[in-house]
C-alpha cells in the first residue's frame, strides 16, 4: 500500500545527512565532554562546535545556548527557572493556545501561588493584544507566548509582544519549536530573552532541544547535579545529539527559502482542493500569518458531523498519516484546546484535521490524500446513523 506521511508537525524523519554527522560521535569521539583528558577534550570540542552553529542560527552568543532533552524541558526550564529567580514579581502572562509544555508548568506555578493569566486568543489563533496590554503590568515577571502554533501554524507578532513585556519590565519567553527552521527565529529581531527549540521538528534527532537565554537573564536550574551547561542544566552532555541538532538546523536554514516556497505550494494546493470538495470547511488560522507547511481544517459541524479521530483512523487505513489535534493529545478524545480557544464549538473542534507537509512530500501526495479523504468522508457521511 502507498504510504504518505503528512504529520511533520508531530515529528520529522531523521535526515540521512544528520545521521552521517552524528555517527562518528557515537563510537570514535565517545568521551565525556567534562573530562579533562584527550577523549574529553575531543568531545568538548565537538560540543562547542555544535553550540556555535546553534548560536549563529538564532543570532545569539554560544554561551547563551543551553542544551536540554527537548522542547518540553526547554519550556519548563524557561518558566520554572525564571519564576524561581524572579524577585519582587510573581506574575506570568501566557495564552490559552500554548503547547501543553508551557500550559502545564504555568498551571503548576499557579498552584504554587504565582499569579498566572491565561489570555484568550482571537479567531486567527493570535493572542488578543488588548487583553495582553491589560494583563502585563508591574507585577509581571514573565510573558510566554509561542512564536508559531503547532496545530494551526499561526505566527504571533513576537516583536510587538516583547516590546509590551519589556515596557513593563517583564522578561519575554517564546516557544519557537515549530517555527525554527521554517521561518527566521533571530533572538534580537524577535526581542526574546528566552527561546525554546527542539531538534526532531527539523529532521534532527529526538531527545534534544535547547533553551536560548540572553546573557544576564536571571534563571535558576530546575535539575540539580553537576555544573554542566554553566550550571543551568546539569547532566552529562549529549554530544552526538547536539551535533545532530546543529547539523539539522544548519541544513534547514540553508534550504529554508526554497523549501518554504515548495511547502507553501503543497499546502495551498491541498487547501484549494479541500475548499472545492467540501464547501463550508473552515481553514483554522487563515488569514493570519501562518507557517508554510501546516493546514488545519474543521469540517463545519452542521454539514459534516464527523469525528476527527475517526477520520484519522480511516485515513490511516488508506496509508495516510494525518492528525486531529496536537500529537501530544492525540489518542484522547478531548477536542483540541487550541481550536476551542479560537472560539470554535466542541463539535467543530472535534471535526478537525491537521495536515503538515515536509521534505518528502510531493504534489502527487496531495492529490492522493485529497482523493482518499473524499472517499473516506463520503463513506462516513453515508454510514452515519441519522
Ligand atoms: C510548540 C511545541 N512546543 C513544545 C513541544 C515539545 O517538544 P519536544 O517534543 O521536543 O519535547 C512541541 C512538540 O510537539 C511543540 O509543538
């Protein structure tokens, strides 16, 4: 059976060039980067080379890169680390459309007595700037708003949000896990003090991410042990994965311009065909600025009373991988919190599908997926018990 992977927002396949870059560090250069002998020094040199590439990719200094186990840890470190170090301020301002890796640590902070504002988003998925201006004040320690949403691709105006945060003396954190490697994520241009990244969304290995922390930003470690990563993230450094991350980021940037044009063409073709085939479907995130490779559609509940999870399973039987919510919540029947936050009712939110394109996809994949979706939806509507 033909198989088509349209879930690059959940994860991406490892690029063989990244594997080639990592391979020598698994066996040859196996030393502990903190050891002072030759084995250790070789590993340290590779680690610092990776750190330098990462820093260059985001307009930061090498010392501002903290390697973590992934985007989740980077988000947790940003939120818990800033709040533990903050003195005299106990407020966090975030949005209801954030990833769980931000929402959950924020909820934990609220349980611990911090004041946390979960702001509403507009229909586009972008945070409501009036609500933001109202919520950020003298007691705010941290504003955490994602750069691009993982379900809809909606890109937020981080420079404007950061200006607002800084105007009130607060720090700005942005989760750039989905945007990095797809659009520019320069720390200075964005105005961010902290930024989360993850390798496996850009054809790098799973299990490594980074928190970029602007020099001078007060941050306390959330893990305790050795003094690695300048004491901000203890644990033996994962040199092979750091090399893989840096190589994946470097390649993504090298190919970004061309690839984003190609991905946008695939996405727009799919969007056009779905609008034609299913009049009345909602394209979530449109017309806000969106990442080029994500298409999120809700089947208007009245015309198409469908369950996204059933659609995902039926498409899977046809060999096509799509998702109905964020990867982290798929498997549960809860409607997407992001689509709900954008003002859609529960049934519409449940009848939602996300397609996310990547390097391996072609126009033939789009045609195949549309054809199969047409058949699947038609069958589901015919079999529906009135
Ligand atoms: C926006 C966003 N933030 C954070 C994460 C978590 O990253 P990781 O899987 O590297 O822990 C994800 C993963 O889906 C994501 O999409």
